[in-house]
C-alpha cells in the first residue's frame, strides 16, 4: 500500500473499524506501508500489549506484503510469548518479503544516554546544557522535556518543547524520566 492510498475504515493489523492512518514499513519498497488505528500505532511505537496483538494470527496472512512484514516484525518483538513464537513459525513468506522483514535497523531505534528505549510521548531530562541554534537561548541541564516525538528517519534525534520552542535534541543528551 502506498502513502497516496486513502485511509481505510478498518485497521490492517487488528481489524478495528475506526479511523486509520498511514504507517510506513521501512526496509522495502519506497512508500510502502499499512493503514493502522491509533491503538496499534501507539503500541508499535512503545510497549506492546500481548493481548492486543493476538490479532496477528489473522493479519499475518494478508495478501499485502507490508502487512505481512509488519506482522512478522511484531511477532518477533513478542517472541517471549509461546503463542507468538508459534505464529512466527507458521508464517510463510516469499523470499523477497522475508528479506524485507530482516532489512531493518536492529539497533532498536531511539535510546537515551543510558541505553533505555525511548517512545513517542515519553518524558526526558536534559543531561547537559545545550545551546539552541537560531533560538538565542541555552537549554539548561535538568530541564524536563515532556511528550517527546521521535524523528522516524534518525534514531539519534528526538523533538520536544523547551522554553516554548519546538527543538530537535540528540538522544545522547537526554535521560528518560
């Protein structure tokens, strides 16, 4: 599915009948992605609720490769659960689709200065005074940044509001609260 495809009224992953939005599935064809609900997106970007993801037993058989890839990646993240391992073992993928599943940054995305994973909406604290280019002030060490956003194409960057300004912050200068 491409970014130009209009939103579907049903989530490609959990089949919830609600408003969906495009979610890019990196590592494969350009502009490839799925239409997912807000619940699925929040969990994909953060901690997974295993009970919610039992729906992958159905969605992993989708005819859309992007849905298959995302389902396989989520099952891998849920590998601590027997049911998820069983589903992952049952999932058969074309060689090209399997390569897409494996073609992702394994480093795990956004992490703070201590290696703790960061998710959209987390609160962090600056661990160093940071001069803010173009804004004419310095963000002081100890400043709380609430409700961060992740820069999707760069795991070393997050965005947050400091002194009323939306700024990009390097993850190596923050600690998760």
